[in-house]
């Protein structure tokens, strides 16, 4: 887990590999952001597959999704990435 200041943009990098560590070729990518109570902060958004390079994808989570509501001083964000290949999700 990493710590970031409230309201700051965060870059998240995912490796796109199977359980054996072999690279996957995605046909579709989508992501979303949840908080610690599993409330959806950013609903599913697609990533253009042509933006996919090498074996990783980098997403930038905008600072607006990292703002804490007072009196909270800490919060958790979960970024989920769903990868679809020719074999399925």
C-alpha cells in the first residue's frame, strides 16, 4: 500500500500477465475506482487497446477521486482493472 496526499493525482501501473507470468494480449480493458466501503467513485471506464504497450498499462487516477470528506483523515482507494482476451475475461 502507498500513501498519497488527499486530492492528489496518482499513477497506477498494472502488469498484463496470466497466472504463469506470460504476457496477455487484451482485446478490451476497463477500470474503476472504489473506496474502503466498496462505494464506486469512478464507474467502469474503457481504455483503448491501441494505448496498450508492452506488458503494462498505466492509469492516472485524477485528484478529485482522492479527496477525503471531513472529518476523515485517511481513506483507501482500490483500482480494479478488467482485462478481456480472446479466451475471455
